[in-house]
């Protein structure tokens, strides 16, 4: 732990760590349940959303020069349409919701409390503005008997519930990315988890 360092970036500052974040996302999201066959070019295009939002936030963990963990958040109104749309259709005030995007950590660094730290950092950032009433995130859903589901896989749902988040099955988004082994993107379904700030 002594050699780990931490960084916080806001808005356009996040662009300075795009390469590190893109590589980390590709590594972590390759695992179940995301099974993401990513590319750095696609990642940079996706991450560009953050540099256009002054209130976007990244908290990163480095081991030497390697980013080994990161978490991001952004006002929901600044997110891409496919993320915003389910909330708008549900009649929620997107101007008052902060969206928590990825929370990713390489396997060898798990179990050290970073999951809680990532939520603490994002929740504190969202509360600092004094105008957001809810925090939310989307979690990908896979069939219970998916062929690539590891036998030892354990969902994060119990952890999210301990953090005060509640599953909102009526709020669902559809996003597309290529699964491992796919040459084309295919639709994935994600469900909302939300809590009061």
C-alpha cells in the first residue's frame, strides 16, 4: 500500500489520464459480466463525454506509473442520451441526479477497501454542489446461466445494498458493445441502482 498514490481530476483535467483509464477499462471490463472486447479508440470516444462536463470527476489509484483502479461520476444531464433517456422516460429530474459510471480495480488490488473509498469519493463530490438529491449507476444484467459466467462469480449487489443503493428494475438502459469474440456490437441491458444523497 505504501507505493500506491491517488489522483483526483475534474472536467477537462480528466483528459490527461484518458490513456491510463482506457487501458484499465479494457482490462477490467473484459471479465464477466461485461465481457467487453474493447479498443483504445472506442474508449477515448466514449470518455470524451467527461471533458465536456465541468462537474465530471475521476478518482484514480496508481501503483508506480500504472493506473490500477479508478472511478468516475458526472451529472446525469451531461451523460450520453442512451444513459439519460430511461431516467427522463421515468419522469425523474435528471438535473438533480449524479450518475456514477465505472468503479474498476485490478483483481490483485481488491479486498483493500477501495470499493468503499470509490463510493465515498463520488458521493462527497456530488454532495459538494448542494443541488443533487440522488446518486445512481447502471449495472449490466446477464442471464443466470450465461455460458461465460465463472463458477465462483459473486455479484456486488449485497455491497451496493450496504451502501444504501436500491435496485430500480423499472429504469433500464440499453447499450451496445462487442462481447469477447464478437466482431460487432450487440445490445446489452443495464438496470438502475439509486439512493438519496
